C-alpha cells in the first residue's frame, strides 16, 4: 500500500495534502464530548476504521506538508506522541 508510506492523497498533487489528509487534521482540531464520540466521527465523516485513521494520522505527523498546513495541531500531536513513547 503506497498510502502507508506517506500521507500524499491522490487528489492533493505534488506539494499539497489530499482532501482526506486535510479532513483528518480538521477532525483532530475538534473537541469531542465523551468516549466513543471521536471514533464515531471517524467512521461517519471519513468512512475509515479508527485503526486506519490513526495510521494515516501518524504518517501525517511526519509529513512536512501537514506541518506547513497546520503547525499548531501537528506540533501538539507530535508532543503527545513523544510523551506516550517516553512512557513506554
């Protein structure tokens, strides 16, 4: 799967994130009221299984295009990721 190796959406073209990747970042900017709400939104709004969503999100955090598009969200999520890695 070429998607797993990077976050380049087919509709994004070179140098731009695809629509799905932009929607993943937009979902991460939102707050969710309780347990399960985010997973439900992932399935309903993006049509993805949560596991696939988090795979895409993890790849996006390493994509410089995502950082350029939404540095606040990407840097916040990178800090969370690093903190979780440090706990292990």
